[in-house]
C-alpha cells in the first residue's frame, strides 16, 4: 500500500477511536493533522488527477470529511460544520461518477438543509433543494427537512416541535433543539404583544411545553422581564420597557398635501 495512504489511514483510525470514546478535543487535533496529510493526494478536488490509487484516496478523504461534519455537530460548532460541509460537497457532486454513493450522503445533505433552516437562510435552503435529484427528494432525511420548512413557513409550530421525536438520524437532534428555541422565541414575541397576561396553563400550551417547570425555566432564562403572580404570566412590564414611538401625523398630513399641490401644478 502507498505509504501516504497508510499514514492517513493510521491517523484516521486514531481519530475514530477518540470519536467513539467522545474525546472530541483529540478528534479536533487529529482532524487538523488529517487535513494537512490529505493535501498530498493529487487525486482529490480540485485537481482530480488520475493516480493509481485515486479511488482509494477519494473514498478515504470522503470518509474523513463526513466524520468531520458529524464532529462539528457533536461539538456544536456551526462555523466548522459549514467549512467541513463545503469541503465534503465536491465528493458528492464532482466525484459522483468516480465513487459508489456513500450511505452518509443523504443524512448529511439533510443535516445541511436543517442547518440552513435554523439559520433562517431560506433562499440558500431552496437553492440546495434545486440541486438535488428527484430520487434524493424522496429520501426520508431530505423529506424531513422539507416538511419542517413547510411547517415553519405555515406557522404550524406544533408540527415543528413534534418532529423532534421522529428525526431520521441522531445527529439531527442538535439542530432540532435550536429550531425549537427559534419557534418558542417567535411565539413568545407574539404573545407578549397580543396579551396583557396569560394563565400558566395557557402559556404552557401556547409555548408548547409539557410541564410548568419547563415553562418557568424558559421564562427565567429568556424573559426575566415577564412577571409571574397568582398563577399567571403578566407581560405588561415587558411592554412598558419598549418605548413607543409617536407617529408625526400632522407633519405627514402637511407633507402629503404639499405633494398633492405640486402634482396639480405639474398636471
């Protein structure tokens, strides 16, 4: 076997062993070492040279970058996820005719869609969808992200939160939790504008919590300006903390009349 491939394979085995024991600091260090070693393979993107070990090198590099994406989820590092995903993507597109399909391809593509949804990058979400084949769109991992986006856009927040229980891959839980927080923040913002107060029971149902304890923890952490007394949540203090801006109605009327007079002169 080529000495370079042997060296990369040995370091990768150490990476996977550290990953299994959840030693993510060691994984991050070994991943940096692996990325440097991969630069010695001329068969990899963007060169794609036809070397004797091209298929072996491409397969090994793809496996490493797939593990890198999953590692970024485990360490909750969205910036690292984006970097590693874009390093991996050419192996799913440009190298498609050179390699058999990876079993991790659709789970990772679906994971990226979920990340874009969490970050509210809807235009990029749909751009990525347009690049997928009809068969890919039927995959459960891709369909999960598409259905989430539809529910989110429709305001069907209960469906968004309940989808956490049916994730197609365990790596999706991190982004699902972030999405749940986004949804609750949206509901909370609307609630404090629409109501002066709500009973704890109604607030719990509206914010889609399963217990009063979860609701109270959320309020303490995210909305300490809300007041809880006599079994109700009062939003009045939150409303008072936001200064109201006066609309200069008289000035606007005078400007409108002035524009109307100028238009008459032009006509």
